[in-house]
């Protein structure tokens, strides 16, 4: 499934000042790796957000959010956010901030 280049560009702009972010094709979309760890990405038009296991259940209660079930079973700590959930730039920045917060707890790869 191709990914929405417009959403990817918005993510590129958010990460523009970071030197530890690498873009990588993954899951048929594009992922943004922070210090070697997947942080977030785009699959189709949806945002893939790595919120971590502690924030996973809370994230699933939010509008436009569902389990990331790319492999056929839910990936705990990862969610998909529908377009309506990050239409505003501040909403996308908030999701990215949550992902960055979790990824910052991981060891660099």
C-alpha cells in the first residue's frame, strides 16, 4: 500500500532540526527512525504511532485511533491514527511528541 506523501512531508518538517532521524521504507509505507528506533510513520493515509506499552491503552480510547494490526494481530505499543486525528498541525505535532517521548526511553541502535 503506498503512503501519503503529504503526510510524510509534514513529518519531515517536524523532524527537520533533528540529526538523529532517518527515513526508512517499512511496512509498505515509510517510517521515521529516531536513533535507530522506529518512532512513527505513514501507511496509506494513516499515521503509525509508537506510543509504547504504557500509553497504548490510553491512546486506543482517543478518537480516530485503532490498534496497529499490520501482522494480523495487534502490535502492543503501536497504533494507527486516522487522518481526522492529525488533520491540524498541532495534533500531528502532539502525536509525534508522544512517540518521541517513548522512543527517548529506548537505547540507541
